[in-house]
């Protein structure tokens, strides 16, 4: 908490008090740690048990270190977990980075007498903090994974926190108990599910991450319900919540070899590549140039379109010039330049208006002819039919 306060990420005294009051060791009695390199396959994870003397020191560092905490492997029943090592499979449940949890709670401005709906319970940490802030009977949290829901229900009760845990589809919200003054989604969606908007009370706020096919370019969406409908903003962010189950991110893992091939096209330019922290640009680019993902492990800006077997790279080529190299049939850098020109004319926005005309969800910035915008997908359903 001292680290978060020093970084300016934690400033609400009520959220500070809640973070001090919620005992993470009750809600996170066990945690996985990876024992081989990130990305290595198959993965190797060790389950630390906080009740075991040999695990306690490392377990405490993990659950109070501020990072995300891995709590479930391959959809297992948390009540049947046993300490030890597992190989293969995947982590299917985690608790969010503390800085992100603090940010979302502060942006929602939780206060007593507000009704709160959380979508995606996980370990129950955010629900516990909300219950501390709002009091008895105010918090409903929905979790699709029945094992995570059962564990959170049991552990929140052990903590003495009055939270209603519902096992169900987070995309449907929870009509029984609404409307809600505050709605928080702890998973990202391609667009806002209509049920969430319907369950938002007059004057209420809804906060979620908007994801695309590219993991590095999320947006954070804040919606307010007013007498005239909805007012919403979409802001480019460095990071956000993980996407709804079933949403498939593009991966460069099997396509990095493309950028090691001999370039088919080369040229130089005096227009510098967009900065990594130009989050508003990359948010727009992810929607307006679909199918492109960035390789963040590369030394220079490298973009890959796996579906088109195409790539581009921008590297310094002397004072004030950059070398552009490309391969494949798609001219990705031309798309970068065109979208960047539109973004600059619109005023280099980091934040976009999100409007809801005729059932659509349309993001836009700028005015008159100097605008940049796009429609979000018409459905937030996972691509393979998975559940939230």
C-alpha cells in the first residue's frame, strides 16, 4: 500500500481502509507459482499451501506482493487442491493485480447505500473490498465457474463479509437484485452486453475493459446512466482485465519467424513511429486495422498480421529517419501511417466518446471532418461459445 500511495495509484482513504481490513490470507489460502520460464511449454506450476510451514514465507510474498495471484489450474475444485507440482494444462483462475483493483474501486467511487454488481468473482478480493466499503446486503457478485463461486462464497463467509455470490453467466449480469448503482466487470469484453446497461440504475456507473484481438491495446470504458440515456467514454490504457472466457487473443508465439525473413519491401521515412505510450492511437489502431498484433519482445516496433502472413518493422536509420521493412501481402505500415494521420487530425486523443445510436456502440473523437471512430462488435459473446 505504501508503494501504491507513493506512485499516486492509491489516494482514496476509504479504499485504503478497505485494503487494510480485508485479510487476503483468508481469501487466498493457496496460490500457484510458475516454476519454468513464461511461455515455455508445457507449463510447470507449484501450488503453495499457506497452512504448510515450508510454503508460508513464499506464499505470503505472493499474496501480498501486489501482483496477480494464480488460484486455479484447469478448472479444478479448489476444495480438493493439494500442494505440489503440476505440469501442462493452464491457469484458469486468478486474482487481479492490486493496483488495478484499487484503480477500479476508486474510479467507481463506492460509498455506503449504493447497490453494487460485480461480474467475475475470482477469489472474491474485489467483492470483499466492496462489501467493506458498502456494508451488508449491498454486494452481488457473479461467477461462471462453479468451483470458484463455491470457494469464494465459503471464504467470504469465513471472513464475515456479507456478499451474495451467484454462480451464473456474467454476460447476463444479475437481474435479480438490480438495478445497481455501480457495476464492475473484472473481465474484458469486445463490447458492452445489453444486460449490463439494462441493469444500471439512474445516475449509476459501469466500468469495464474493452478488449480486441490484440492483447497489448485495451480500452477502459466508463458508462454513466442519465435521464437522457447513457454517457460513456473509452480510454486507451496500458493494461486491462483479461478477456471473457472463450475470447481468443491473437498470438505472435507461432509467427515471430515471419519477421526474421528477408524483407520484401524496404523504405525510409522521416515520420517517427507512434510511441508505445500513445495508448489512444493504439486503441484506435487495434479496431481500425484488425488482425494485427505487436511483438513486444522485439528490439524495434514490430507488427505481425498472422492471418495474412505479413509483418512490418520500424527501426532508427540515422538522425530523424526510420527504416521500414515489410513482408507478406498486407502493407501494414501504410495502415499505421493512415490511421496515425487521422488520429493526429482528431487531436491525438487518448479518450473517445462512446455513443449508442440505433443499438450500435460507436467510439469517436474529434469534430467535423477531423474525426476518427469505429463501431464496437455487435455482440460480446465469446467467439467459441465460452462463458464469462
